[in-house]
C-alpha cells in the first residue's frame, strides 16, 4: 500500500487528468493530417520490447513504433496484427476503421516477457486524492479546490486539454526521481467519458454544453503501461471553472526599486512578491495563506523582470500570466539591510491569526513630518523597534541573519551586542524626519476585526538616505504601513 500511495503522489491526479487529452484531439490536427502508408515507416527495427504476453501485443508494438519514430502518431486502434507474431518479428496492417493510416509493414525487435510481480492500481483511489479522503488523500499536492479539477472553460475542450497538460507536466516533473514517467505515457493509457450534470455523455466535439465531470477508465491493452503496476477500475472527477484573472489583480506592473541582498532563489522570489503586494494590495489575499493561489514563476534580475502565475488547480485562469518589472538595488557590501517593506508585511491586521496590534494614538497624526512633535516620533520609533511587540517576527529574523539588532535601545537579556556597532536611539529619532517620506490614508476593512483601526501611516525611505548609517554598516530600504487606532496613546 505504501508503494501505491507513493505512486498516487506522483501520478494520481495525472492519470485522471490525462484522459481528457486523449478523448479530445484537436480538430485542426485531425483534418489537416494526411494518410500515412505504414510501409514508409522510417524506423522498422524497434529494439527491445517487453510485454506481459508470450509475444508482443498491438499495444506493445504501437508504443515501440512511436518511441522509435518521433511524432508518428500511431494509435493501437489504427492497426491490427497480420498473422502470428514471434519474439523477433511481426507484421501489422492498417485496420478498416483507421482514417489516418493505410498499408502494412513488417517489424523486427527483440521481445522479452515481463514476469515481474505487479501491484494493482485502481483508478478509484484517484478520487480519494482529488477529494482528499482516505489514505490516498494524504498525498494531495495542495488544498486548492478540494474535490475538483479546475479549468478555464467547461465548454471548450481544447482549454480543458491545456489545463490538464499543464497539471500533468508539473506532476510528472516532480515524480521523475521516483518513477520513469512521461506525459505521453500517462495520456495514452486512459479512456475518457465527458458527462453533463445529469450524468449523460457529451460528444467530445460538442463545445455548447458544460462538462460537469469526467470519468476515466483504462484503455484495453494499456493496463500495464506503468512499470510495476496493473491499472484497473474507474475514476470520477468533477470539474470546476476558473473565474479569476490575475491581470485584473496585478494592475501595477512597474514596481520601482527592490532591495535584494540574497542569492537564494526562494528569498529573491519572496522579496519580489512582497514588492508586488505593496503595489497591488489585493494580491496579498492570494499569496499569504497556507495554500497560496499565485506564485513567482521565474525572474531575471539582470533584466529586472519576473512573471507572476497561478498555481495549479487554483481559481485563477491558468494561462493568465503577468510580467512585472523592477529595478534591483543591493545594499553596500557587508551592510545589514533593514527592509521596512519586509517588516510591513510581517503584520496584517486582517489576518485570521494575528499577534500584532495597531499603533495607539491619542489624536490623528499630522499630515507633514515637519509638524510632528518629538513625542510623536518617539511613539512611532518605539512601536516599530520593540522586540516583543507587533514586529517580533521581523526582529527575530533580523537578529538571526545579522547577529545584532539595529538600535542601542533594543535590549534582550539573552542576546549580546556591541554598542559601537548599533545606531543610537536618540540619533535615529533626530534623523527620522530626514530619512522618511510620510503619507496618510484612511483604512477600510473588508472583514470584521477586533482592532479598531482608524487609518494608515506610510513611511518610505527617501532616495539617497538608504546608507545614512553606513558607518555602522546598516542600509535602509522600502516602506512600511503603520496601522493606527485612536484609543489613547502607545
């Protein structure tokens, strides 16, 4: 069973999804292809063939032909065996029902009967993967749309095919280390029945009716396509239409300057995504959950570009990929980077679970920093730099990375610090107006919250002030949204 669950983890959804591809060939390909004469087959010596019978079956021969002759496109329904095959040679001819092939051809090969023990693989287990039930449910790749396979258009078979192929490619790539699988192999073993919401079959060429579910079964003669397994049974998979467009959410594509101080791909992608969130606030809804719906697909720091794409089986239309641009800024060599953008994203007042609190003020903040009193600045500085306050997560990570804090006022009994390596608390307060640009905005929450937030103070590091503390080997960057409430003062 452990071996079977491992297989489900690698191909479970793939086996179901691939059937869609098999059942719906593109009309343009069908009409434009010319009839091929089997006698013109380029490679007739097929090499080693392994099968479960005493001699090769039609399925065995067709798989070997397609493997040796790229893009030949032969299907086992196109041909029949003419006469009796041996373990070295066989003749096949076009079947009466074939519309793509004619004639006959004699093939040579070396055949070996597969006597290895095979474990049964019932396609019904795939339903458990999709629905996240039973033991098989434990290997589901994510929790997006449990019980469904998503597609951009329930009526357009070619779009269903495209969604399925995308999914297959991702899962097969992940399974390479465990199994010798490829997309065509999985697609070739499944028959598909498209059904409407009443369970009635739909003609694969009918694009005027929604496909409610697909039922996959194993093609006759393809039960042993996967090494070590004999496939059987059926799988019923419900489809769901993707309704969200990433391009409707990522409207600001030029992100400006991004501070990147790492060569780690995960860290770089996370930094770019945070910058995209700051320019497109709605994006954060789909990227901060346990199961994010979108991701940074790839990036090019030299060109200053990246692509944001939906994650497999999300509600986002799968091919709606958005390219964003930015300018990479790196801190001076050896400097510790205090990134206020990352700090800002460590606190979300609308998050379901939140340890942070908004800044308490006794009155509305003044619109110009020049009008702020020293006490106003001290209030904000204390709020931002308190080690066990709202930004505890950020400061913990900052210390782990840099082995020190930022201000000499940030004391921790369990940590040591060199005073001459830190920025003076009093100096930072004096420099505050010179370092930051200030903007104020109203706060509107789409969800009920225990925190009575009145507004947002945005502080952005001014251009040219990034290295004001270079002598202490600190660089500053980014901007932070400080949520505040009028409940008495911090």
